[in-house]
C-alpha cells in the first residue's frame, strides 16, 4: 500500500458527460501528479500540483482540469467525455516539488466511457 | 520518435532465469532513471532509482545506465513467478521537469 488513495475505483459513464476523480496524497507529501494510462499510449503525464499551485503541465486536454485543495487532496475533472478518454487514471504524490523526489502511485481509477 | 522506447513484450521466461529488460531514450539531458513494476490493474511501484551512469543493485535487481548509448537496463536474477508484471522505465532531466515513461514490458515468469 503506497499510502495514496484514489476514488472511485471504477467509473462508467456516457459520452458528453463530466466526471471528477479524487486523490489523497501520502501524509506529508506536498506534490500531486496525475497520469493517464491507456493500452496504446502507456503512462502519460497530465499535470502536477505542488502545495496548491500548478507546477508542471503535460499532455492534458483542454476538456480536463485539476486542482489541489488546501488540505492537499486533488481532483481531476474530465468533461465532454469521449470514447477515447476511457483509460486508467493514476494519481501519484511526492514529498516536494522536484521530480527528483520519489513518486508513489495510487491504485488508479478505471474510467469507461460508453 | 518517442522520447523513451521500450519493447512491449510479452517476455516469457522459466522460473530461475535471469531477465534483462531494456529501454532507450533520445534526450541527452535525462539524468535520473527509474524502473517501476506494475501488477495488473494496480498502480506502478518504484523498484529502482539511479542518477547518471553506472550500476545499482538491490537484492535480485540490478539497474544499469549507459548514458553514452542512451540505454538503460534492469536485470532480475533468479526470477520468480511473483515477478510477473509489467515493468516501466522512466526518466527525467531534473528540477521541475516531467517524468517520461516507457510503455512498459510485460514479463511472465513460468513456474
């Protein structure tokens, strides 16, 4: 158990809908990272937050947004969902803002868009 | 061209074999190299973390980095069925740079 929690575990929704994925980092970790993993693309970095502020952005679509709250939990919002958004979404956390810190991954949320 | 290339496998080996997993990368600025293990439907778990070139050993696992050829390897000695998983290499240049992952190699160790 990495100490990172993610809810829900599974999510099934329809195209055009909006969903929110939630992540709680390990105790004491200030950075949260979001990744998308699909069969053909592997693990893709979406976005990083450090202590409430956006720190780095990867291949995140405009339909997706995230935030980190004062209690350091984070939410990833996915809107206008398309079939291609079906994937595993992972959250990871680390102590500080540097990527040199070890990232610990949560169990993931499996999103299925029908 | 992807920044990190990894053979997706699957790679099947008998129990007790030495396993060699490899990645190549294109960005010479990459300085930090990691190997993650991911069991089916689980989050990736950090196995090895190295900086710059050289070898690092941890139990049955050895990570090797050759920056001159932009080649990173993970060796697993005395492989066990419990090693059956997907192995992801990852790298970044340092500072606030994003980590780039390979697509993963699926390993199956046959009892």
